[in-house]
């Protein structure tokens, strides 16, 4: 079953798993987003800091990896 994200903190492990599943380091993903590695780290550790435009770009880049990382149990 797929997990519904209701809190920003729930996004941290999903974002990290998707990035790793895509075979990207923080630096590589940050470069694709036009950001610094340090900003990427902040986004992973504090997802509530992600601006909507950044979230949309993340989803566009990582959508295949999000599905590859497998369904999450919300129970």
C-alpha cells in the first residue's frame, strides 16, 4: 500500500530513498535542480523548507525513482 504524506517530516525518508534509487548523490541532484549541495541537504533534513517550485522540480526529476523505491506501508 502506498503511503499518504500528511506531515512534512514524512517526506524525508521518501526523498532520500528516491534520490538514492535514481543513483544520484545530493550534489548531482542539486546540480540538476540548479541548487547547492548544502541547500539539497537542508531540503532533505527539513522538507518544510522546500518551496513549491522546488517540490515540483523534485517530483519531475524523481517520479520514476519514487515508484522504483517501492510502495510504503502506512500502517
